[in-house]
């Protein structure tokens, strides 16, 4: 539920921002849709299939940036709350979930450049 709340709050903020702009209603709807659909629950029950391309691109970007470097701060956060072993387990689960949410061919191509480094960093326990 946490991720769906994050996505909805992000969309609410964007909607307030967009209300002050002269923007086409259809464009506003598409922007808000992309924001609402960029996130997913860890278990996947809110992961929506067959979404518009712009939604997929934002979702892919969210997953890619996690694989690029956000996994480090996620690991550090988990290590503060849990044992190191549990932090590793939770971070690897998150890394794999973020990788799985990437659906475009180009997004997968980019993600595969970062995935091994993210897994290696956490698995080798090289976190500070």
C-alpha cells in the first residue's frame, strides 16, 4: 500500500501544480495517469498492465534510477532498521521488484547495465 499512497500523493501534488498552468485537459489527464501508474506494490497486486507508453516510460525510469543508485540509500535505510542480513534480503527483493517493473525493450536494455552492480554491491555487503 505504501507505494500506491506514494503514487497518489505525487499525483495530487502534480494536479495542484498543473491547475495553475494553462494545459490541455487531455494532457493533464495523461500526465496524472503516468504519475499514478509509475509505482507498484511490492507484491504486485496493483501493478497495471497495458498502460499507455508515457506511463511505461515513467515507470521504467523509476525502476532504472533505483538500479542506478537509489538502492544504496535504500540499503542504508534498511540496515538502520534491521540486521545486516535482513537489510540485504529486503534490498535484493526491492532491486528485483524494481527491475521487474521495467517493461519497454529500451528500459530493460538500460536497466541491465546497472542491475549486476546493484546486486553485487548489496550481496557483497559493500554498503557503508
